[in-house]
C-alpha cells in the first residue's frame, strides 16, 4: 500500500515517498494501491461532514527488477474534478522507460535491465485519483482488472438457451409466452433473442440508457435463469467496430510482416479460400443493389445469390430503407453509410481491403489478393450491432463449407456464452475465427477476442511497437500492423496509419476512395489474410487447430516484445506460409514454469523442459545466469544434451534477509541445424512473507441488504501478521451484508474501483449473513485490489459505486474513523 494516501494524511500517519531519497521499498513482483492529487480541498458531496483530499503529486518506489519486468498502473479518478495528467517512469542506472496519459487511463513501462530500479508516478493538474500499480516479471503477470466492467447491452432484451428437451417443441410465440416476454426470435442452435415490454429503443442502447433501466433488465435476466427449461440467460451485449478514423497513403504494413516475400512462396495468393468479413458491409456505388463494389474488391466478392442472407442487421439498427433495401435481414450486404453525408464510416470496406484487395493501376493490395470475400453485414447505424445478429451470422457461417476464416473487427466487453458456443461450433467445423483485441489500452478482456477458440489480435505501429491504444493481456494471442496516428516509427514523414479501401457519401452519391485508419480492427484482418495465404498453399494441412499449434510454437511470428503486450509476437506472412508448406515446426524448447519466484519459505524449484516437436534431440550451446545467486542440478554445459528437468536452488549463503534479487536463466540451444534461446526470469524476494502483507487500513461494515445499502455498524482495523481481525458486539438480530475495504482517497466510500475490497463470501457476489441470538464466529473474507470478471459473477455489476462509510462526527459511527482497533 502507498505510504501516504489521503486516509493516512487524515490521521497524520502519512510517510512521504515523493522523492528518490524517501522512495518506498516494494517487492520485485506484486500489487499495491495508492493515491495522488495535484491539489487539496474538500469533496463536493461531503455535505455537513468534511471529507478532505490532500495534495500529493508524486509517489516513488524502489524495487530490484528482472530485465523485461513490466510495471502497469490503472488510474481511477473522481468525475467531479478535472482529469489529471499522469506519467509513469522506471529508471535504472541511466536506462529508462516512460508512459503518460490523462484521466481514467492505463499505463505500462518495461524495466530496461536487471537490477535496482526507481519507479515514479506523477500527476499535474486535475483532482484526486486512486491507482493500482502492478509489478510482474517477464512471462508472469500479476495485473488484472481493478474495476467492475460496465458493458453495453440492449435494455429489455435477453439471449436465452433452452434445454435440449425444450428446443424441439417451442415456437417463437410459445417461448415468448412461457417466459412472459413480448417476442422471441430464434438465433439457431437452441439460442433465442427474447424481448419484454417496453421494447428498448435503439437510441437508448448503450451507456445513455438509464442506470435504472439497465438494472431492471439485469434483474429480469436473473429471473429468467430460474425459469424451467432455461439453461442460459444473458444480456444482449452490444459490439462495436474497433477503429479510429484518419487518413494516410502508404502501405508500410505489408512489408512489415514480409507479405511480398510470402506471395513469392505462395503464388496462389489465397485463391479459393473463403474469408467472411463480419462488419458494416461493403462500399458500393449503388447501396440499393448487390454489386458495383469498390473496384479493388469487386473481383474477389462472391457472386449474388438471391437465397443467401448476408445482411444480418436487425431493423432496430438498420438504415437500409432509405435506399429501398428491406429493413432487417436480407441478401444485400451493401454498406449504406451512416445516413450522414460526408461523415459515413465504411469500416467493413477498410477491413475487407486489408484482407483481399486486388489493386488496379491506382489502388491497394490486401494480404491475400486472390481470396474470396464473403461480406456479412452485422453492424448498422453508427457502427453498432447487437449480439443476436452476430450470433445468427456466426451460426450461418459455421455451416457454410465455402468459408474458411471469419474476421470479427468488432468487440464488446460482455463474455456471451451463446456467442462463444457459436464460435466454438464454427471452429469445430474448420473455420478459424479472428477478432480485434480492442482499443482501450488496458488488459480488460475484450470479447470475442478473449474467447479460448478465437485468435485475438493486438496492434503495432511501423516500428513493431505496441500501439498506444492497443489492449494487452488475455485478449491478445499475437499482434499485427494496426497503425498509430501519433507515431512515425519508420521515419517516412507520415503517421503510421493503415491505408485501405474506403468510400465517400457525397449527399447520396457514393464515391470510391481510400483512407488510413488505426485500430486493432486493422490488425485482425492481417492475420485473417495470412491464414488465407496458408490455406491456399496447403488446403488440407492448414486447420484452425494446426494454426494454434504453430502459433504456440512460435513458427508463425516474430518475437517483438513481452507476451503480455505482444502475445506470441508479430505475425510473419513468410514464416507462416513456410510452416504451411513444410508441414512441420521448428524445434522449440518451453519451460514450466515460465518464470521462478523464490521467497523466505521457498529456496528450491523444479524447472521442466518440453521440446516441440516431441522427440527432437536438443543440444545445449551455452548457459548463462548469476551463479552467485542460484545453482542448477544437473549443471548444464555446452555440448551436453538438454535434460527433461533441472533443480534450481538459491545459494542461501550469498543472499541477505530483507533484500530482493533477480537474474535470468538463458539457455542457447541447437537442434536439427537450427538454434534457439530459452529465457527463464528468476526473482528472489526475502523482504516479504505472507504474514507480513498489508493492504492498508480497512473499514469493516455491516450493511443493510436492501437497496439503500445503509451502513449499520463500522469498525476500523489494521493488518497484523498478514491478516485483519474484527468483531461487532450487541448487533440487532437480522440480515446484513458484511464488507470491508480501504478508503485511500478519503472520500467516504470503500470498495470503489481501485480500492482494496472484501465482500462475504466472495467479491462481486455478496450474500446475506444472518445474525441471531447466538454469537457468529469464524467468518473469513479475502481482500483484494482485483475485481471478479463478468464470467465469474454471471452478470455485469451495473452502477456499483462502493459502500458509504459512516461520517466523522456521526454519533452512530462508533468507533469513529480516527480510532484504530486490533482485536
């Protein structure tokens, strides 16, 4: 915990850490919470009671870091104040890395070297904010979301899956009646979209929908889960195109991933490989008819078939009628624009061009310029679509034998079970599903990219550096060119944007054009195009499962950075085609664990090696590590065969209690005429035992279970031997919620985003605790800065803002906030 939070300042216990000389010592890996503010004052909502915030413009920490360790900060500001400007830096003997942002942001820096480091977080302007700082070694991440996701979904709608016994005997009218809904629409495979009255208007389909309406919808969905025959009930999440618009004119993206060389190796150029681009549809000069596509796409778009549905945009978000095209599902995937002359967004056209454009004398090329394009329109007005439409489209594509890869340059934070089931079926039917990892610049899981059987794609600029907006973490399996308008990494005098096909709506006249955009939406189709090249080169040998195996082995990518930001690395078209043509993978050695962490209670570890392909003989060429800190048994030497495992031990006589150390085991090896390197970070932390952990001053509350969430009783506790003890005496019998947490910013609320929080029995799913005449003992809670995912909670936690503390001076607030108790 930061040693000078506002809560510490309130009780005059703050210990300054605002300079190198007063830097706070922290472990080489771990998570801590903190507080900063460029100003001081009183919170606007304090009322008759005073909740102050205090000026604290810098927090500085010291840690011994392994090379490549990542330091990540999530920021949570108070919306009543101007957004602060924030900078994060790590300095090691002259080498440094830095990142900056404003408002609610996520920052990440990487330790340039191994050894002591100074980590600084600074603010300028704006008001108070909370933050969560995470330090993790290469290959290991301690960072996860410190807030509850607030995904967009359609009010008064739900996606349900009925049991197999019910699926065969229900029609839409019967299902609607059984669930007391106003309507029901089949999405295929037992999934249904159900609506209740009043039907949510399109205009209120996102964060603009009132919190009350969203909360009522979630309560209704919860009730649906208890209905007979209902296996799944979840919100109809809204997915949006993942791109930022701008213009440029250079195709730096293709040579960056060796595409021209791949064309020489695979001259079929993806011929006969079907790519379904599920997006806003395709630009056409005549939106009311099928055809007249952008000239660079026209050759590769599938011919018209009147019986084939390619427009899956529901009437609620469709604007087709202005072009005499049917409202709702139809056979014409033309993109009608946004109905706003000069400002229409032809996102799907741009994505399709990256996959399979075939230039004329003045156009652009895609990654697979001979692949077959299947334009599937799932995004309508303002680039938004709904889950039911997307599920229906994926289910259709899953059954289409002519489609080999599905590109989803769209995203939403809701982990839909129904969508995942549709995607899994498509994957099982031989279709690789590729999705954009999201443009929030955080590690918040973005769906569908984060689903297990989806290839999630992050973005890099022309210098092969993660784009500032690109998500990282669990949504990223690999990266591809996505551009970054703020950079000119290849020093060509132009912003690093991805140029592709586009269109202009000039008052109803649709004109072919080109545009440069940035976004993970642009990165994903590069991977879809590379898969088309591979599939065209070896139709039988390239499958989704084989692609994932190759990706895991590293033969498809170039290593450009840590796996947290870059996944398996930057897709390389030549290496990918080479893998497809050879039908084999290069020898690679993996370790388990991928990183080793020692502490006072653990001085020995087993390091297991796995060789791919199995059975390949591997020779050790060189081994390097700090032999003053650790030893290996058996010892590895140049020319020896790599064993199946080694024992790694700390040399206790060379380390000092209370200190931390870091090194890296680097093994250079050769096999089959090829060479490789395995790196295993090792950290030794002798400064912190489990029973010394301290998440800061905690407030333990008994809260009424009704909607008021009134705090009935309150205690203040501090950590002792790694735990907090508390008791309540003379409590009125009844039902209560038991919660605890920090108030780092001293605003009178605990369990806000960025605060440590504990709810009984599980964070995110509080349950009533019943107090009767008999004493209740042995109740245990676990406090954490992390927040559970939507998947673990079942439904989003909309509008949760924490629990209010009893105010200082309130006669009911016994003991008052400035009294500490340890029981």
